[in-house]
């Protein structure tokens, strides 16, 4: 299993490690904002070498998984390099990943539209009077369930 983790270093992606806990053979490819000069080669190599399960986690749009610096407008996984993916299972965990998965029907797997991960996002989705603590707890449960599925 390979995990491409777009680490924005925010509350939304803070608990990503829960996904791969207790999975000793997981290869974690953590992309940080400082990796602007090397991310493309690293990501393309990782997605092209994984045969079994590929997990893609971070922020994104219907066009793909974003590089962890929104000001750059760069995608780590996008329409072009998606052609390199041949893993049996692809798990896309970012906002609008489900739209990406629909467009790339050849990439079998599970794609989510993510989850509410901060109070501002909750308000944008007409969810009011909910604390960040409650949101974080729900996020951790969601990621734990993903981990259980991967372990089993």
C-alpha cells in the first residue's frame, strides 16, 4: 500500500496518520509545501509503482489532489498522471474526490467528498453550533474506519 499524503499542516489534514496506523508495510509519501522542486517526480514514481492499494489524501477539487500550497494552484494527482495509476484499489480522500473518481471510472476504488473538518466548513454547509472538538472527533472516527478497512 502506498499513501500520497498532501500535508497542508492544517486542522483538516492533521490526523492523516490514523489512516496508516498498524499497517507496517505502508509506504507513506508525504508531500509538504517545501517540496515544490521535487514533488512531481516523487508522486509520479510512487503512483506508477504501486500495484495493490493507492491512498490519496489531502485537499483537492474535481480535477485532482492539490499540492499543499493553494497559492500555487498545482495538482499532485490530475488527469494526466492519473494515466500512470494501475493499482487494483484507489482510495481518494479529499473534497470532490468522488467527482474525480467518476471521471476516471477506470480507476477502481473508493472516492469520497471528504468530511466536515473545521467550523468554517461546517457553517458553509449550514451546520451551526458545533464545536471544533466535535468535528475533530468525527474526523478521527472517519479516518479510523478507513484504517480498519485497509487493515482488514
